[in-house]
C-alpha cells in the first residue's frame, strides 16, 4: 500500500511522544494488512465528508486519511481535539 503524508501530518507527527509514534506505526501496518477492517482501528468516515476517514491509535489519539489509488494519504494525527479542527 502506498502512503503519502501531508505537510500538516508531518508537523503533527514530529510533536508526538515516541510511544504514540510507535503505536501509530503498528496501526498503519494493521490498516494495510486488514484493508481498513481491523476492529482496533475503529475506522469510520468523518461526518460531513465523502472521502475523509479517521482511525484510532489509542483511546486519546487518532489520525485521518483519504483513500487514493493504490493507498492512502495521511492528513493529520494527534489527540481527538486536533482531528476535529479544520
């Protein structure tokens, strides 16, 4: 699966604690292997959008992405409140 990252994602990712970044890497692997269906990811479409999805890293952190040809484009990552800000 091809993975692209937005500049906003890269900036937010660098600010995360190491343990959250490590958990994210595992969730990204699960996302690719399970084709978005692994229960621990809790993947759902963001309300009011047609192409933006979110997935959980843990109970406090999540990330958003768009499905693109051959993979995904990561949009933003962080605590729940960060995801809900445009």
